C-alpha cells in the first residue's frame, strides 16, 4: 500500500490531507477485509481499537527505533548465558 506524502507544512491543511489519505487507505483496507469475510462493523471496530493501541504506544514511546540500540545490546549480553540465544 502506498501513502501520499504531505503537500504542505501548514497544520490545518496537512491534517486535512492526512485525513483524506487515511480514509482512502482505510476504505481499501475495509474492502479487502470484506472480501476475506470480515463484516464492515467488526473490522472498523478492530481498526479503531488497533489505532488507539498505536496512539497510546506512541504517547508512551514516541521514537521506539531508538530503543533498538539498547535491546540489541541486551540481546548481545545474553548470548552464552542461556537466556535467549545459545
């Protein structure tokens, strides 16, 4: 799936662009879910729950990519100690 880049940096138009792009993407996602046998109501409820989860996770850790460095270090420290990889 592709997602268009923003055309502006102004907050209000940028939000409107994001809303339109997200709605288009969600319509395609819902159509694919319908074809797979999911009802629109159940898949939209699942999408809302997943979006809330991602929003909450982002509030707790806005840049999880930075965490990979420390988790890679922890993983390396476990090698040979039988905890993770041996």
